[in-house]
C-alpha cells in the first residue's frame, strides 16, 4: 500500500456484546482518509453494529459492551474524557431512512452549527447553509424555498438534506448506513455521485446491502460475515479477484 | 465451488464453457486436418478445413452474444467475471487460429502441383503446436495451471524450431530454384503454425488470469511460474 495513504480511523481488536451475545469478534481495520469504504455482508453480520461503534452510537444501547480500540487520527474515541456530542460532529452519521427535523430546510442545516456555537445567525449562517447545501448538491433544488419544511422534499432530496446537515458541522468522517435503500435508482445515483465528490474533503464509510453499489461507489470494501471481518481490500480487487473463498461465494451470489 | 443461487446464471456459465470447448475442439481438428492435407497432399481434406471454418465463426458470434448479455444482465463478479473476460479473449484467439488453419488449407489448394519437398521439420513443428493448442484447451477445461504453463513454456521451442525451419528453407530455395514454390509454401505453413502457437499461449495466459486473478502476460515464463507459486507478487 502506498505510503502517502493515511489512516483516518484505526480499529484494533474491536469486540462488541449485546448482553451475552457477542456480535463482533475482534475486528482490525484501517479506514483510509479521503476514501469511500464500503461494508458489505449478509444481513445480521454486524455491519451496522460495527459502523455505529465508529462514533459510539452503541453507547446508549442497554447491555451493550465494547472492547478494543477505535482511534480517530490516533486518538482513542472511547477514552473517558471524550465528549460524545463533540465526537459526533467529527464523525457524522446518515441513516437509512432520511430523517430531517420537522423544521424548515434552512433550520435543518443551521440548527447544529448554532447549538455548537460555530456561527452566529445572520450573513455568516446564511453562507454556511448555502455552502452545506451546495456541497450536498441540493442547493439548486431548494434555494428558492429555504423556509419550506424539509419534510416536504422528495426522499432523495431529504437524504441529501440530511447529508448537508451532517456536513454543516464540518465533520472529518461521514458514516452512512444504507443511505439509498429507500431511494429510487436516480436518487441513488445522485447520492453515489455526491459521495465521490465529498471524499475530496471527507472520509466516507458506507454500509450497503447492494453489492453493485459497493462496486460502483467505493474505493475499499470490507466483507463481514457473522461478526468477523473476512476480507478487506481495494474494491476493484475484491470484485475481480477476492482472495478469500467466502468473499468469492458472497459476491458471486453463491451464498447460503 | 457451491452452486449459484441463480440457477439460470449457473447454467449459462456452464454452457459458455461448453461452447468454448466445442469451438476449441473444432479449431484443434482444423489444425490437425490442415496439416494432414499438407503432408498427404490431400486437397479434399484442405477443402473440408475451409468449409468447416464457418462453424467456428458461427460459434464465435454465438459466444460473443452470450458474454455480452451475461455482462449486461448478471453483473458478474470475481471468478464469474474472470471466466467471462477470459472467454471474450479466448474466443478471438480461437477464431484467429481457425483462420490460420484455413490459410494453411488454402495454400495447399494453391500449390497442389508443387507439394512440400522437405517435411520433417514442419511435421515436428506442427506436432509441437498442436500440443500447445491441446494444452491450452485442457488448461481451460480443467482450470489446470500446469497445462497452461506447459503451453507457454513450449512456445520457446516452437519459436526456435520455426526460425531454424525458415533458415533451412531459405537454403533449399537458394540452392535450387525449382524448390522456390515448395519453399514458399513451407514458409507460409510454418508462419501460420507459429502464430497458432502464439494464440495458444494467449489462451493459456487467460486461463491463468481466470483461475488465479493474476495477469501473467508480458512476463517471462519463469516469473509467471514464480507468481503462481506465490513466491512473487506481480506488482
Ligand atoms: N440492539 C440490539 N440488541 C441485540 N442484538 C442486536 C441489536 N442490534 C443488532 N443486534 C444483533 O447483532 C447482529 C448484527 O446486527 P447488525 O449490526 O444490525 O447487522 P447488519 O447491519 O449487518 O445487518 C445481529 O445478530 C442482530 O440481531
Ligand atoms: Mg444494518
């Protein structure tokens, strides 16, 4: 691997239990800065669980226990002094179902930066809102109706609005859990294109059940099975010549 | 490998392989028959090679159609993808080999009155090349890397013998002008055989890619063998 590639996230020996059930069995993985990394695998293999570990979304689940290290540029995100709210501005999450706030399009973007005290209301906030919406490739579609409710947009637009909302707090990493599964093919293509643009500035990790999406949209692919990381490599390698037979079986549809 | 969950795709892959092997069988037969027509000065055999080339061409078109639709409809990955890519390339090499055998047959028809005068080197050359073709097809049929490497390795011998044959041939023609027609025929046959060998090598290399995912084209045989045994990484 080229030496100029640097790890954004370094995961070592990550185990997770839901009560007595061990859902992740010790995952080691380096997530490279400025790349799109896809997690694939049959449903229930732990993709979402693992993704949620990357910004401590599992913390609030009762009975959930995590062991091992997750380092963001070398800093342990599970260290006791870490402010989880602050952490989530660095590592944002976009969910399967678009979930805009029941507020105006403008407010959807301005809300978090205001709370975090990043920007005052006024021209600076206007600029921040526009920049975030532009980066999420939705500005042209909403610039004339910023005061309308975000929930009135189409599903694909809502998802891009949620991406804009994530971008608004200037994260390092954007986690996406099946962000296109509720979208039609055209809206999906827009999100995939957006990921390609966003990786210039952000590191993106996406869980997808759609293998073609992983093939199209990601630079690196990690294949999970029953709580283990089976294979991780460049997407082009995984999809043309995987080195593990289980990966081969899964991506050629010979699974189960 | 476990069965494909999509039974129809599994069937398509099987039938694709069978079609390639059928086409390969026809090509091998064409090469053998063209050489028989040379050595036995048998124009009816030569004519048969020419007539049968149509079947080879038809298979090429059919296989191309299959691979096109499989790429478009099945979005193949990994081993399936490599099989299909290998097939697309192999089919071209087979079709060309068929044409080259046909070229030999045509040369026989054109020089019926002046058959070969010296046959022993060309016979040896033909034997080697036919073995190359056979090895390449066996390699494909059984995903047999040893057979693929044998085919590639044998090419050195073929090239050496081909050069020797052409030199030998030139001497005959210079020594005796009456040998010129036969000499030119020998030269055409030799050249076509040597090219058939090259196509067999291409096929063998695609089989290695298909099986291992390594591209061994444009590396020497030793390096290729080392890559395959895992001693070397290709990059
Ligand atoms: N909150 C939870 N409580 C208990 N078990 C859970 C919880 N969330 C997920 N699991 C279990 O953990 C495993 C991994 O689930 P998940 O990460 O959602 O898989 P994936 O995203 O790959 O479909 C599954 O067996 C699932 O049933
Ligand atoms: Mg999930």
